[in-house]
């Protein structure tokens, strides 16, 4: 082992990994780390092919190769930090540079927005079933008990403020008013009279109150609906009588706000929650996901039905709508059998999956489950009870434990992506970063056993 020295004691200039250094020593050290295990577990060429990433010949050469772009997405979830922080870490960490197939030397990356640009690029070509087939094909020799699966659903929450009707209406009014103000300034016309300033003060006073009574909520909601309708009409008048062009984002946001008004107005008058209820003007695809938890009864984000084979998770269905995971039991079995090419014999699932339809399907296909039995106990009741207890333990500890691990350690606690496609990509890479580390450790263990 070489002697460690303080930088302050050195009298000469040096750079990390210059051509005279021994590259193999650095790279071997990198492969022995957790990040190196993820690097070893990934089939880079196949992933580049399935994502259809091509090197641009024209224009300025990109810093990151097709492989480096994918690596950057995995690295974000391994490092579990913001885009800006990740670029800072990449500039200083030689292991991160090895992983991303890039050598910066004395150069420094300053544009941290390059990560979000790559995320947007990859989100357009992500096809989860195709990518998971490629991953499973390369991992299959390290996955045992292919005939046994567990399944459950969880919600990966988006980074949004907790929505209320009053917040949503005020955000719509605020955006509409400032757009109207900007357009009037551009066209050099008089700004239409509204009571925006008056209701802004009233809304702030309402926000500051600790106890928001039903009477106060109704009173404020009625006024906000009136103001939103007025500003919508004024904007419609300006758009129809004056010739000007706005961006596509403007017209999309306007249509979303009009839909919010219709939903909130109908809800205020009838008391019936609207279908496909919008809870955020910037993320109109989000829907309330009622989970029934004691601490958090409603979540806002993507609901994912996952299947697990020997501790490795795969996405069966991902949706921003609140679907019933119990209806996905058959599709989960079919997906598992499609991946493994092995007939499923044991399936662990929550009580919500134990419908009559799913019981008949499991019995007809000779699949053992941990569903609570109906009717009289059979002859082999004790043996069946022991098997069900083992399946339930596997699901409750290993599968549900992986949900918490991914959220806490792989940057899935709050999804900070801005669009629907990039949120799905964010979740996909978070789940499979955890899988890659597990597979990498198994590969290393298998290598050590062969050597021994």
C-alpha cells in the first residue's frame, strides 16, 4: 500500500489519472466499490440499443456518450442528490467519471441542466417491457426460485404542495391575472378592472388563519370561483378581438384552468367529486390516490403494481390514475412467466388480490397462494397454513421492505421531475438501480465462490 500524503506537503503539481498513471489500478478499485458492482451488472450495449440512443454526428460533440447518458441516470439514483449536486460530485469523483464513461481531468462541467435534457431525451424512448426483458435476460443466471413470485402496489409521490380547492383556484387566478397583465402591456391596452388586489389580501388572511372553518372555506371558494370566471372571460375577449401569438404552453395551461373551473364549480354546487379531478395546474396528469393509510390516506403520484422474483423487482403496471391492483393478478402472473419462461407455482399477494376471480384462476393453474381460505378446512390444512405463512412473510418483509429502501435510499421518496414521461423514467431508474446493486453483489459473491 502506498504511503498517504497531505496535499499541503506536496511541492509539485499533479492531476488525477494522467497518462503516466496506471489506469488498471484505479479501475480495479472502482470495480470493487458498490458503484462498480452496478456497472458490472448492467448490459450497456443492449440498453443503448433498446433505448435507441445514437451519437450525434452533426453539431457540437456531446460530453456524454450514449452509454454515459444511461449511466448518468443510474448515478443520480445511486448518489441520491439534485442535478446540480450530481454535477459537482461528478467533477470531483473519479469513480463517478469511470461509471459515466467520461474523463474530465482538469476540466469542470458547469451546466447542470444537461441532466434534465438527457432525462427528457431518454423518456421519449422508454418502453418498460422491452428494457426489462433485456435486463432479465442478463440477470437470469443470478435469480433463483423463478417459479415463486410476490406482488403488491405502492405509490411514488410527486413533489407537489398538498392540494386544496382554495389553493388550486387561487393558483389558477394568479396565473391568469399575470398573463392578462403581460398581454395588455404587450398590446398597449388598458388592463380590465378586477378585484384581484382585494381578494389577494383576503386569501392571504385566510391562509394565515389556523382554524379554517367550513363557513369561511365556502365563502372564499364562492368568491374565487367568481373571480376566476371573470378573468377567464376577459382573457377570452382579448384573445378573440386582438391579433397576437402565444406559446403552446400558454394555450395548454389556459385549457387546464378552464377545466379546473368547470370541475370546481360543479363540485361547489353539487357536492359530488368530479371525475379525473385535477389537483395541480403544472402537473395536470396527477390524480388523488386513495391508499387508506392511517397517517397518509391520500397520496399524489404514480401508482405502481410490482412483481418480485427472488428479491428483484419489475414493474407490471404504472399509472397516475387510481386503479385497483386486485384486477392485475392475472397480468402479473403472465408477465412473470413471459420474463422467466417458467410456470409460476407460488404467488404471494395482499388481501385485496384475493377475489373470487383470482382464486379460481390460481386454482385452475395450480398456483399456491397465501390467500385466506374459504369454506371448510382441507385434509392438508396444517401444511397449507405453514406454506401460506412462509409466502406472507416473504412478501411482507422482502417486497414491502424494498418499497421503503427505494424511497429512502434511491431518490424515490418525492419525484421531482416536471412532466409525466420524465416522472415514469425517474421511477424506472430508481427501481432498477436498487436491482443492479443486488445483482452486482450476487455476481461478486459467485465469483468469490468459484475462486475459493
